C-alpha cells in the first residue's frame, strides 16, 4: 500500500456511530490508521548541538561581549507602544497590518522609522513570525516585510534591550538568544523554552529583506517560506507567476478524482461534484495561505479558489519542520475504498475549525457526495 502522510489522525475528533461504520467500512482506512499508529513518533525537543550551530540563511548573527541577559517568560510578553498611537491613527494601512500590542522594537532615526513586530498567521498559532514595517519618509508611507524568523524557533528577539535598533549603516539590529523548545505544541497554549545560548546580535540588512531575485513580486525570504524557487517566476511551470498562483508548487494532469479534492479544499460540500476543470483564480493581498502535506498526484492539479495552497511531499515536510513554521495546515486524507462497493470512497478534510468526513460515489457525470460525520474544534 502506498504510504501517505496526514496530520488528520493526530486529531481524535470523530466518533462514528456503529451503523455508519457498518455502512461504510473500509479496510484501506483501517490499514492506513494502523500503519500511522505503528510508525508514530512522539514529539521530542531538538538536539542542543543543532540549535547551537544555528545560522540564519539571510541575516548575520554574531556574539556580543556586553548584552542584556535573557529574562525567560518576560521575553514572550506583549508590549504596547503608546508613542505610536498617533502614527496608527494617521496610517490606516499601518493599523491594519501591525498589532500595536505585539511590537518588539521601534525606533526613529532622521526620516527612517522601523517597527519590528510579531504577526500571528492564525488565531491558534503557538508562536508568531517576526515582521518589519519600514518607512524612509518620516512615516508618510510604510513597506512591510516578512523576516523569515519565527519567535523562539530558535531565535528569540529581546524587546527590553537598550541596543539601538538602527546601526551606523542604517540596517536593523536586535539583541537575541537561542532557545530550545521543551514542551509539545498544543493549540492555544504557550510553549516552554530553555536557554541554549545568550548574547547574540541579529543584523537585518534592508537589502536582503527586500531582495526579489526573480522579480515576481515576492521576496526571496517569502519564497523560502513557501518553498518556491526564488530564481524562477513560475516554479511549477503552469504559466502562472508565483505572486498570482493559488497553487505555486505543484501542477499535473487532472484525473476524475482531482475534482473530489478540489471541492474539499474549496469547501464546496455539494451533493454532486462535476469533473470539469473550474476557472483559474488568482491571489490577492488578502489571500490566506495554507499548507497541505501529500504525496497524492490527484491533488497536485487542483485549482484553489479561496486559499493559496503550499503543497509539500512527506519528505519535504519532514525536512523543513525542524523549526516551527507559522502557516495554517489543511489536512486531506487519501481516498479509502469502501469495502464491497464499486467506485465508492471515504475521504476527510480537517483545518483549524473542524473536521468533515464524506463518502463519495461515482456517477455518470461526476461524483455524488454525502456527509458521514462532522467535528467542530
């Protein structure tokens, strides 16, 4: 049996009634579940040697002789900058993008201003990404950048340090330390850390922050986060540039089963699923990004409508999740054949709000879909 990876089975939300189990029994699903249980690896903290060897791929991190000592949980508190209240009122864009209670550091130097802040990608995130709002005209306009850093994973930035935010070259500098996460991620609960190395200085040079090697409108740092090619404007070769592509990492030939997954990820839970390809949709500034981990070629050709889908193979996911990645996850199961029925399958989808299980049956012009069970988180 081909092995697929899904986080769905980590969430024991569904409890099927006995009559439902009898009606839609699937040996494939049972084998999949047993295989997952037998190969399950419990969460473990990262190796300390790995953390000590940490190097940021975009910015310089070096040791300091004099520094502000790490203060444990105080470095994870929320900070409110009253001095910025007037700037938030004057700039609706700034107010819409930056939470005034999540600012790590702010400084003004001549016409240059920078706000380093935490941004939570979704409500149940354990940790936040570190972003920068920058202005070179006294706050009349702002540009917003993602740094590629996740707070505490393993780099922790210190809000209370007295080191100036701007260095002599006009780049950003922040005191930092390396942490080791020692508690298992649990949705909605803070993580526990231990200090691995203190006395570090992170320099965020603005040139690297802005760099867009292929000129597709997404910085190299963002492309690294999406795991797309920063030197190719169309990583998957489907003719849509990455700044507009709703499925930028995968493309492929559609099968009749592609329509099933397409309707699931687009939350189109209709009775009848047509197999014709939908119109192509494009991203906008407000498009939400989610991750799907799958080795299923039937899913690769889907046309998302509302979410940008970053598709990773099981191997890619294992290689990238050393550090926490603040990206929503959508978990889609394989199609499990229903025993003793032709062209009839069980399939599930889960996100941060709930889980849905369906039975789909082949009909002349597509598929018939029925809800089997629903679980709300």
